[in-house]
């Protein structure tokens, strides 16, 4: 059984598997709470599948935060 979209196709949009999972899970939660899909006629009946379709079509993207600084406390 092949899953669509494929991981290879998704990684053309987002290189990091961790980012891919995190982004799709967040979007799936939004869809579950009633947000409308950004793709017309999604083929998946599951929210995570719809989120992955949105990523594959380039409708769902992310950006890295700029100037992230780590703070460490010394005792």
C-alpha cells in the first residue's frame, strides 16, 4: 500500500522529517477544530493526510525564526 503524498515528494518541500511531522500535526489540529482545507477536494479523509497534501502542494509552509538566542543561567 502506497501512501500519498510520498515522503520523497514531501521532502522536496520540507527537508527535515521532524519539521514535516511537527508542521503537519499542528495543521491537523487546526483542521480538526474547523479550519477549512487549503486544497480543493483533498483525497484524504484524515486531517493529517489533508495537512500533508497541503504541504505537497506548497500551500502550507514554514519559516525559521531569526535571531534565536539561547540563554543559560549560571549558578
